[in-house]
C-alpha cells in the first residue's frame, strides 16, 4: 500500500516524545465526522474497525463518545502505529484495542486477536483519507474485506474528497487531484460512481452521502446481499 502523501510526523508539525502526532485536519473535521457517525453508531454495541487511522486522534474521539463500541484502529505506517498507541495510552479508554498493522492492498486482510480479545463481525468500518492517496487496489482490498467482515447490519463509511459524475466538486479538489497524480499516476480523487460500482460488486450499496468541511464527503454503504465469491 502506498504511503500517505503527507506522512504525519514529516509534515513540519512536531511530535511528542511518546510518539504522538498531531494532524491539523483532525481539529477541523472530527466533530462533523462524528456528527454523521453518531446517527448510525450512537448507542450501539459491537466492534468497529478504523482502516488507516493515521495519528490515532480520531479513534480516541470516537471511542470517548461511544462507550458501548469497541474500536480497532489500524494503519500500515510504523510511525502512525506508534502515534496511535501513544494516543490510546494517553486516553486510557477501555474500548480501544491496540493498533493493528493492516495492508489494505491485500484483499485477504484480517483483524488479529489482541490482549485476549477477538472482534466479532463488524458493526462498521470507517476509513478516512486513504483511497485517493493509494493505488486503486487498496480500495478494492478495503471493500473486499468489508464484504467479509461486516455483519448483516454493518456499514462502511468512506471520508475524503470525491468527484461526482466525472467532475470535481471544487477547484481546490481539482488542484489536489492534479498534485496527487503528478506524484503517482495510480493515485487521485475517486469518482463516487466508480466507488459505488466497486462496492456493489461485493453486495453493498450506497445508502447516504454527507457533505463535510473543506469539500469532503462521507459515503455510507450498507449490505444488500451476499458478497461475491
């Protein structure tokens, strides 16, 4: 899986001695994101995977507001995994598991038991700012895993910039897309239609689109049938 364009900890922002990293975007978007997630996760119980947790700040915020949910953070980058672990330790919340190293480019990815706990079928998967800064096979692997791991009433939430019907929703997204593709032609802002077709092949359907700050969206998918063989 490709590394993030801006790897947290190498973007000019200082890190704490314990490895905690701070993402500027977290301070802008954590409340609007949770406002959407809370409609579907608030008061629920079960296991939720955050795929590509980055610094780990979001999962701490979500866990603090959903004590009945066990959160499973994950990432591929070692500095991010260290930061997630440090934020988890600082928060001291009992409903956050240690971070998992998961490579979403592997369609057979799984969640390993930790500290004597293994997740059941997932209530949800939340993935922010990943599929546009990685090859398309990462989106394919993420969705394949979602089809396997989500329970019947489970949902997949994708956060980030998206195109609609082949068009960018803002000039800033178009500029960002050009920058991404100049760094790697396999990266780029994805079109909602392409993502939806991919997800539908795995027995999920688009069930909601939510406007977010800075011209981002949350796409919510839910199960419609059995995943493909």
